């Protein structure tokens, strides 16, 4: 009897020590992320858990998984972009202007008239009325992931960290795809060029060549776009076209492990990204966001001037329900919400696209 009692006490002590270790580690991690001493974070993590009555073993997902810790970790990791999204990192962040997941711009009302050699008085009075232009950030939600008590009991790795990483990566990819879609022109227009490829046919479309890249440079020069911070995001089809046909590009093709840049050519910093939007090859028109591409559609390459683009991230929310409140399945449910947006600051003279032309008969 005594042995069972002491065994139970020993088990509780082990659980308590495990919980303290978990909360201390989580608190220290967040403290380092915000620039504080890890020791203070370790203490704060356990204090928060104790105040909420949340001390429990590691891996036991619950209201006491220190929601603030997981949210803080998500924000830090989300805003440290991976190599493949170096082009997105070149765009200026407007996070400081976000209020309640809305960003406010001032729409300039116009310029005053200028009179030359005027002899008529009194002068006319022209009001210059500026206006607030609020833009709501896009809302991105991940679908909930179940994490059962049975899983947490059996596994030997940090399931919550694994779930968080996969949700973060899925959010980041979707936001990047929405960003490059918003930057790309809808169709060819004045000072918003959509260039068709002119290379040899691959059986479906015409391949991209250096002549097309030079044409893009010519269009940017004509629009007066500064030579610095010109960004070209090539889709994989166009990268492969150039690797196959252009020896110079093949020699320069070298993914930079720091920012993902392939090279700099014809005044463009060139990146590769396979999440660029689809265009209809025959019309050169961009498909709507979320539209399913047909065989007559192909991914396009997108060029832009970083100085006239903006991005902003709003709030990050962590949601979960507890297994202890689920008598039927004994499972926790976890998902995240991220607010964010990326758009051109002006519609013209700052962006373009290269679209594969369809094979001609």
C-alpha cells in the first residue's frame, strides 16, 4: 500500500518537474525573441502557468500551453522569411501603420494651379483636400489540426512545435502567392506592360529568351523606373527555358543561400518562385485569385520596382480547444489566423509581367 502511495507521489513529482521544465523553456525562448534575459523568461513562463492553474506535463496541450508563448513564437518565425521568398523581403514593411488589421493611407487631393505672368487679381482659391484611405488586410486562416491525447502520450518529439511549423509554412506560402498575384498586372495596359515570350515552341507555348528579358528592361527604362531595386520573379518554366537555351544565364544561375537571389542581369535582381499567378496565354490576362487554371493557361514571371510596393502584417492569433473538454474524441484542435497584405502603392510605372505566348499553328 505504501509502495503504491509513494509511487503515485513520485509520478506527480515527475509530472510537476516536467511541466516546470516545459514552461521554463517556453518562457526563455520567448524572452530571447523579444530581447530579454532567458532566465527572466523562464521564471515568467512558470508564473503565468501557475496564475492560470495551468501547470502540466510537456506535450499536454491545453489552455495552459502558454498561448502568449506560442503566439509570440509564431510571430517571430513568420516574419523571418525563408530563402525562396527573398523577393518578398525586398518590399518595404508598413507594419507600424497597421491599426486593428487596417492600414491607413493618405490620398492626396491634387496640386495647385500655377499661373504664369498673371495680371488678374484677386487670385482664385483652390482647396487641396486630402482623404484617409483605409485598406483592410487580408485574413488567412489555417484549417484546424487535431492532436489527440493518445498521440501526446505516445510520441517522443514536440508535437506542438511540429504543428506550429507546418501551419506557419502553409500561411507563409499562401500569403506569398497572394502577394505576387496582387503585384502582377491584370493585363497589358499603358505603363503596365505584359510581354509575350518569343522563343522556340515546346509544343504548347513559346519559350522565354534573353530578347524577352531585354524587352522587359526596355519597358522599365521607358517608364522611368529607377535602375536600383528592380525585381524580377521568374516562374520555373521561364527559368528552365533560359537554362536550356542561354549559356550566360546557366553560368550565372546560382541560388544565393542568404536571400534566394539567382543573379543580377539587365538591371534586374532575379529570383525564382513557383507560386506566380497564372495567365491565359492567348489573351495575356491574369486569372482571378483562386481560379483553377486550364491547359491554355501558364504561370507568368512578374517584375516590379520594390520602391513602389508595400507589405504589412497585422495580428497573429492562435486558437485551440482542449482535449479535456472533448469527451467523445479526447482531442485538441489547433489552428492559426494571420492578417497581412501586399500591394503596389501605385498602379502604373512600377510593374510588369512576362507571359508565355501560345504555340502558333
